C-alpha cells in the first residue's frame, strides 16, 4: 500500500486537536475523515472502510480502549491510540484490546506521521501475481506467509497489522528464537523496556489465536533467556 493513498479515521472529542490532526495529515497526502466520539466513529465505520484509525483513549461515553476491543471483533484495521503521558495502564490495556501501537500526548506531529507510516508499511499487500503458497501449519491453524492470511479450517482468523508482522518475522526464522529487543527493532519501535513489555502483550494476544492452550504454548514458545520462537509442525 502506498502511504499517500491511505484513508485515515481520526477519533477525538477535542475539536481543536481533531481539526489540527486532520489538516496536518491532509497536508502530508492522506485522505482523512474525523469523528467526534465513539458513537460517531461507529456510524462512519458502518459505511466506509479505512486503512487506519487514530483514536484518543479518553473520550466521554465509550472510551478508545473499549471501542478498540469492540472493533477487533469485526475489523482488522490498524489502530493507533493516543494516550496522556502518564497513562501506562491505558497503553497496556489498549494493546491487550487489539491496538497496534500507542503514542503519548503531547507529541510532535512528525512522530505521529512516522508511527502512521510505519504501521501502514506493516500491512500485508496482495501479490500482483499468483505465487506458490508458502503455508505454515500450526495444528489446526494454517498461515499463508505470502498472503499474510491465517485460517482455521475454512474460517479466517483475523490478525491485526502488528500480529501479522510478528507472524512474518517468526515465519522467516522458524525454529529459531528471536529476542524481545530484536522483535522491537523489526517492528520499527523505539528501544526500551516499555516497548519490550508491549511486545509481550502482542505475543500473548497472538497466542490466543494460534494455541489450543495459550498458557502452555506449543507453537509460539518462550525460550528462556533467548526470547520467543515459532515451532510449526
């Protein structure tokens, strides 16, 4: 996907911030739609598809974390949450709910732009030509590496952009442990313990989708002192 073709949905109850974000992102080549709260966002999403949602956590009524959790039941659209600087618990809750990334306010507009572009680059693209399918089997789960698609029997398994990127990283090195620091780097995140903790959250969510018993993982294993390893059949 070309970042410049992307259609973004901005969800923020602060009209000033909403308008500033919309103008800034439009100047940088994006198509932008804005919603004033979760209810407004739901109405917009019922009629339009978006390439990404940028959403404030603290909103009157339904908050951003709750809306993220609800959207993940039917949407795989990448979600970037905006949180107040000290709201660590909201960031973790947002990732557990299915968000792809978060950005603490106040932030530099350029950093927002970099985060958006990084997430969009992680979205799988449909190959222009049919290629030989490369399939990983994880028990009843099948993962098509080329297409970035996961299936359980005939049913698709919905993956977020970050979950899909993790699967591609692990699929490139099956049977080899990858450190948390390397996963942070490959995901295009800033280094640090907070980001490693965020990776742990994403691994936990991914395990729920591929493991029969996520607490005793068979396929996405923890290798003590070395990181995580994908062990397909």
